[in-house]
């Protein structure tokens, strides 16, 4: 993150820039005013010279008088470098005798024609002396007959202006520096230090340290900010306690809902037990009743001495068939009870043991037969023969049950004939279980939240939104693995689970 200037530095820099600009404007204005005053003094000086020469020239009409005046003025004023009288055609008089008689420069024509006064600054010659050249018209009886040019050495005035400018700049810099330092100290005392105290208090609140009210002295605004911050922290403490209590309530509620979901699954298992066992037991009871009836008939024949050999053969045949039927159905009921008992124990007790993953999943599917028989769906378990894992079988049972029920509720419509596959594969010390159905599939926004607690698309149908959340917790916590969901609308859904084969053994 790029480092930005502090508020204090920004204010100081801004004030410094504004002050420097104001000082620059002041220096420029003062220098301009001083130069204008000097030029006006030169013009006044030229006006005086022009007035004197005009009076003398009108009296005598002699160029020699003008030349004498030029020489006298130059003699008396060392700053006068040159005086020249221009006629309309040629130079009439000059302190530089070599110029007399030379043609008048054409640039003086506007002065001669319009009675203009000209002021020009120049630095010329080898001496590099700053000069001011002033030009004014020479009149005779109100008519312009020529122009007087005065060239003045402005070294002294230029130096004076420079010193004046330097003095103003130095004073301005000193004032600016003093102002910046004073402003820096004021800002630091009245603004920055209180803000830093508020910042330190905010950090202490963030770190959970014991908070002490901020007490500041200064401007009313800072005091109000500190008081507002104190009130905010006190309110935060109350809100924090309320949030903690709400989180505890939510956790307890979620735990109760999870347990309720487990009890619902266990209830479905009990319902499956009663339904599956009723069939073989019913057949056994019917066979036993039939055998009892045949036994009574056989006893009556025996007591009445009407029994024939064929009757004995028929009875023995009936006994063999009936007892075989009873034995077969009782064995089936016994196997179902054993399977259901193991699954029920695994779900109620979170213990890790060694078991064959494929055989156990098939036992779980037996407990789900009452639900599957109501549909036309086929469930296939592929791979995994001979793979034994040391893990939590109850977690595996609940995961498979939730997957099957989730597919039956969400993936298919009534009357659909779907196919559900459970593929088991081993990769070194890791087991991969891929559960897939060819149902409706899910859009990306549903897949994104599939494992979120209380997220369901069947809220109106009684869904709690905890099924997939429980699966996620069982995979990541009980089995120590990972799970991800892949689905497209119309292309079915797949859940890929990866768990360590000996994760439980390592912990044991």
C-alpha cells in the first residue's frame, strides 16, 4: 500500500504553498511598482530637460545653445550617458559629437509625427551597463521640429530594486518559515495529538484490551469527538455481549437442529427395519400357521387310524418345504436385523473401526431400500472390493444416506427413472468416493452455497438446509478429508470425497 502524507504535513504544505505564492505576488507587485516609479522619475527628468531646451531653443533658434545645455547636463549628472537632438532629417546635436549630421533613425518617425514619449530599457555595449532610453518631442511655436533622446545609466536604480527585492524575499521567507513552524506546532498540539490518542484508543479496543475513557482538553470539536468515541465504545461493549449471547443461542440451535436431523435419519432407518423385516417374518408366520394346520390334520388321521402311507409322505414333504421356507425367511430377517443394528450403532456412537468400505455402503443401501423401492431409480456401487479402511463408519452411513435422500428429493421428478452411482477408488493412502446422479443438476449459484448451513431450495417442502452442511462437517471433521461438488443444469450432480484410508489408525 503506497504511503500517503499525514494530515499535518498536508496542511503545512498547503499553507506553505499558499504563503509562497502570496509572497511571490507581493514581490512581483512591489518590483513592478518600484520600476514604474523610477520610470516616472526618468520621464519627469526628461520633461524638465525638454521644457528647458524648448524654452532656450524658441528664444535663440540656435543649435549651439542646445548643444551647450546637453554638455552641461551631462557634466552635472554622471548618470546621463548621452543626450541627442534628432531633426526630421538628421541629428542636430549630441553629447557624442560623432553622431552629429547622421540621418535620423526611421523608428523615431512616430515620435516626430505623433508627439509620443518613449521609454525603452536596454543593455548594450561592452560595458554591460543597464540603460534607459527616453525620447520626447522638441517643439517650436507648438509644432514638433525634432526629438530629444536621453540615455541614462540605471545601474544604481537597478541595484536598488534588486536589493529591495532580495530584502522582501528574505523577509517573506522568514515570515513563511515562522508561520509554518507556528502552524505545525499548533496543528500538532490541537489536532494531531488528540487524534493520535483516539487512534491508540481504537487500537486498544481492536486488541481487546481494557478500555479507559479518552479525556482531552482543547477545542470544543475535539472534545465532542472524544466523547462520541467513548459513547461508541461503551455501546460496542453492550452490542458485543449481545452478539456473543446471540452466537451461543445460534450454536445451540444449530446443534439441536443437527441432532434433530440425525434423529430423523435414525427414524427413517427404524422405519426401514420394520418394513423390511415384516416381509420375511410374515412369510414365516404364514408358513408356521400352515404347518400347524397340516400337523393337526395329520394327528387327526393318526388318532382315527385312517392314516395311510401316502398321507405320511405328504405330511413329511409339507414339513420339509415349510420348515425350509421358515428357516430361509428367518435367516433373511436375522441378516437384516444384524445389518440394521450395525448401521444404527455406527450412527449413534462415533467410534472408529476397521471395515470394508464397499460392503458397508451396500449395507447402508439395504437400510434405504424402503425409500428406493418407491422409485424406479437404480443404485450401483462400483470398485472398492477388498478395500478396508480404519475410520468412522457412522459418518460414512450418514453421508451416503444424505446423498441418496438429497437425490430422491431434489434430482428427480416423480416417475423418473434415474441412475445413481457410487464409485470407490484407492490412490496410495487416500480413498476417493465419487457419488453421482443423472438428475436435474444445479446452477452455479446453488453449487456455490450447497454446503452452507440452512441453505435449501426446498424450504416450502420442509427442508432444513442442514443435510449437505452435516455432510461437509462429517467429511472434513469426522473423516479428516475434503469434499467438492460439481454440477450443471440438466447434466446431473457429482460429489467427490477424498479421505485418508488410515486417518483413524494414525490418531489411534
